[in-house]
């Protein structure tokens, strides 16, 4: 059974940024919030560029081919 969630006293700046993000993704604010929650609890979140770079450095990648393989594996795992 679906549950209704609410967020109280959200700062205006946060709401503005959420609305802008929803618009970029062609979603309603409700749809964007649901997408964010789904991603947060799925365990399959996308890496940020900084996280991807850190993984590449930790693995001591020497060639773009190896880096591309990691990106492909991450993308295909979604």
C-alpha cells in the first residue's frame, strides 16, 4: 500500500534547485523527488565524476582503454 510522505519547512533555495532539476529531467517535482528517493535506496547509484576519477586512480589505470572498460561496466550494471 503506498504511503504519503511530506517534507516540511524546505528552504526556498532547496525547493528552487529541486524544481530546476525536475525541469531538466522533464519531470514534475513529485516525480523528481521519487526518482531521488529510488536512487538513494536502490544501491545502484551513479558515480559522480570525482568518484569515478578516484576509482581510476586507486586502481592505477594507465590507459584510456582500461578507464573506458570501467565506465562501460558501471553503465551496463545499471
